[in-house]
C-alpha cells in the first residue's frame, strides 16, 4: 500500500506513489514499521521529507496528483500560501476564501481533513479559534501530537521576553 514510510518524532509519514506522481501522504502511529523506498519517486519523497524533518524551510518539488472539489483545490492552494511558522484559524481561512460564516469554516475544516498530501500541502497551519483544532478528521491521539510537533517544528526559535 505504501511505497515508503519515514520516521518522524511523533508519527511515521507514509507515501504512496502511482506511476510518476505522489498520490498520498499519510500520518501513521509511531509503532508502525518503517519501509525503505520501493521506487525512485518514493526515494525522492523520502529524502525531501527527511530534509523537512531537519529543516522546516525545506521546499518540496515532488510531482503530485491533486484531485478534489473546486473548494478543496482553492483551499489547498491557499494553505500553501501560509508562511512557515504562521497559522490561520478556520474562520480566517473561510473569510480568505470568500465566506466567513460557520458553515464555510466547517467546510474549511473538512477540506483540511480531506487533504491527501499533508506536509507538502500544510493543512496543519490551520487551527481553531480557541486552540489546536482537529487534524486529519481526528480530535485526539497521535494525530494531534503530530500537528503539535509540526507547528512547533515550524515555529522557529523563540525567547521569553521579560
């Protein structure tokens, strides 16, 4: 099913390829066994993910198969425009997409959860107005730990000010 599974601090990251495209990136629980790359594209994806794991400024240049509804495609493009180390709330993202009501905020959350290419399309950068929010259609467990790690990893250095 997966063409490579890469170790990360709070999760494993699995990549599925088809022909010459990455079709899915999925977070898996830590106990999942790693898998060495099974093809050249999986090898390329693994190297880029490993670089990102060490350096959050890593740019991805993988060939992706991106399929979705018009709203999903618009949202996923907007996610790629959120700078590393910054977040938007579901409501802020809804307004950015042209609607600011509760239904649009909920649609944003659903589309973030439906993202089949996380990390490369950084859905983790969208949070709830009052906290972390969900992640990959989950509100508990290792997926939220993965989201926390990704956000802290991208936050960069900080210092407490007196």
